[in-house]
C-alpha cells in the first residue's frame, strides 16, 4: 500500500499465526438459515436437494484448496480440516487490536476463515439453479466462520465426534418434531412432548406412532457427509500417436459413515493418517474442556470503533479473466458499490463505508454489539453476505459476461480507540486510492502506447504526483478531470433525502443509503454530516 502520513494506523493490525503442530479447522455455518429455509420452502426435517447443494459447495472448496484433506458437514454447516503441515496464507489468523487504558484483547478475525466462507458463499449462489431450477434465490445467503485450533490428533478426533453426535441428536429430534406436526400437533405441543425425552424414547415414538425405523432413514440425514480425497489416474492429454497420458490426481468423493471418529474408519484411509495423523483409541464422549475450546470466541474491545475491511482475493487475475477495463472498470466499481449499499441496509449497526477498487471498509457504531462483538463471526458474516450479493448482482452489471469462476474476498476487523484515529484510517484509504489510481492510470496509458509492462513500471519508478500529471498530459489527459469515483473512491452511508415512494421529491424526509464520491480527508465533509459518526 502507498506511503502517507496516515499509514501509522496499520500498527493497529497484527497477524496472528496458528503455530505448528496445531491442526487448523475452519467451520462454517448458516446465518439465520432457519429463516432462509422457510423463505425458500425447504422440506422438513431434511431437504435432500439443499443438503446436496451444501455437499457440492464443500467439494468445490475442497478441490479449490488442496491443503484441505477432510471435510464433514450436515444441515447448514461444514467443517474443513487442513493438513498438519499446511502453509495456507502462512497459517495466519489475521486479527487486530487496540490498547485502551492498559486493556488488551485479541480480536480474532481469521483470514483463512473468511476466504473459505467467501468461496463457499460464492459457489452456493452460483450453483443454486442446478439444485433448485424452479426456485428464485430470494435474498443473499450468509454464513459465518471460525477457525479452530487442534493441538493433537486426540483433539481432532474429539471435535469430529462432537460434530457428528450433534448431527445425530439434532436430526433425531427434528424428525420427531416434524412428524408430530404433520400428525396435527402444534409446534409448541410437539416440543412439549419431546422435552427431556431420551434417544430411545424418540426412536420408539417414530416407530410406534409414525411407522418409521430411524436407522433406515437416508444416512446423509443421520450421519452427515464426509468428503474424502482419493488418488486416481486421469487422462490429461494424448500423445501424437493418440495414446493417453495419465497423471495422478486427487478427486473428492462423498462418503457417509456411522462414526467418523472411529479408528477403523480413520485409519483405513492412508492419506488421512499421512496428512493428519492416526487415532490410537476409540472415544465414547468428549471432554467438556475440549467443547469449551471449540466454542471459544475472542471479543473485540468494548467502546471502540470497529472497522471491517473486505478485500478481493487475487482480483488481478479475476479482472483479467473477466476482461475488466483498465485502469478502472466503471461497471465493476458500481457492482462493488451496490454490494456495499446492500450490506449497510442489511446490517444496521454499520454507519459508514468507504470503497475503492476491490476493497471496502465498513465502520460499526462505537457501542455496537453486533455478533456480541465476536470478531470472527462479525467479519465472516459481512464477507459472506457481500460475496453472495456480488454473485447475485453480477448479471445486472455484466449481462453479456458469464461469471467464469467464484469470486472470493477476505476480511479482517480492526479496533480504533478514538474518533481521530478512525478518521485517520479513512484518510489513509483515500490517500491510497489517489496514489494507486494515478499510478495505474499512467501505467496503462504507457502500456496502451506500446510499452511492455516492465518498461512502464521502470518509466514510473521514482516519479512524484507532478511528474505523473505531466506524463498524463502527453496523452491528452488532465488527471483532475477524470471521473471523481476513480480518484476519490466511494463513500456509502445513510443520508436524509426528500423522496416519495416513486423516488420523486415531495417534501417528506426519508432515509436511504447514498453513495457519494467526496473528499473524506477534509474536516468539511464530517462537519457537514456530523451524525454519521455520532455514535
């Protein structure tokens, strides 16, 4: 990022490494998927197509990220286990912290977790039509993620046992609940009948009253789904004489097993032992301390300004693959702005956002209790929603372009202790916007003039703002006359306007999210709109 006097704010960002030999698990889970399933009329207690969609997305994640060697999921959740020696993003759980009156806290916001949940969300929206060809996706699905550290194979085994036991317990309960409702009971009556009932009593209820043998239900419902990678020889090309050339490739497949934490299941798969280790004994329960560690969440410091910054992953490649206009693609930027507006409308604790290129920063009000200030949940939900909206709105901005592969974003949360430092953070991003945009405008004009990219880079080395403005004039470009959105970026926030339901002025005050391209470095912007950061 470009240098400026505001760059000191980067000191509030710290990278936390998940040290070896800890195993990394990323667990993602649907955010308010009960409502999502109702709106989209999923079958109860299990919608097979919805589960197949989840499995298909998990396979895509597994194949996109080779360091994932085992995955397990049920209902609206999936856990992805990385190989023990993984260097994925240098094992960074990116978090940020502030120190206020000698109070320290780690604001965990896993870069690894947000990338996985973003990719999963992207694929979920892209594949929706394959599994629900006659259902419109009514609104963007969002999921949250957390990174879980497992210090040993024993802890991993306990984690898998815990999740599969949860699958069985929840599915047995829900199967009974919905059978009772189908028989005429109200939901309240059904819950009353099931209260404090044992597993045996639930099985007996299903068999006697509903003529259902629980053990004969689809294993995907009862046991969840595992994704294993197996090595197979695949034809990659043919020689001149027509003979096939085969290479060893890893393919993902779905498996259903009664006990994924059992030694017999685990140890019969050589690649699991090689990449994750062996299970030495079977377990029948999980230590309470382990469960507490699986559920542990660091919270952000109270009464601080929280900024969640979202960045596109490998968007240089993404923009080239989708032939974005250089140096700025107006439609691509408008798509980003539309997603930011949707995020502000969905999450009311957000009071301001600023974006440029493939990044957006969202400011939460100072006293926000969004996600109970749990950093990983807060960031992953916003990243997931933003990603889903990006895919859903793609055709609105690129009607003639197919989305070739899933876009992906990462995110982090940063705490800033004062209004002044928050303002400096936003100023830093806008200064960065100007410096990068001016450089990129010069760079691409030089490339268009016939220079190679290396020659263009060399020509711009050591140049200052005035030098670049002079260079652009040689191409007939006055930098300060370029579209203000490119030079200043975009600010989205709740503003007061006078509109009626048809969007016409009628003298009545109304609030809506507006996108402006203002100078947010100067105090005049904030003086004119003092209520934006009044929290």
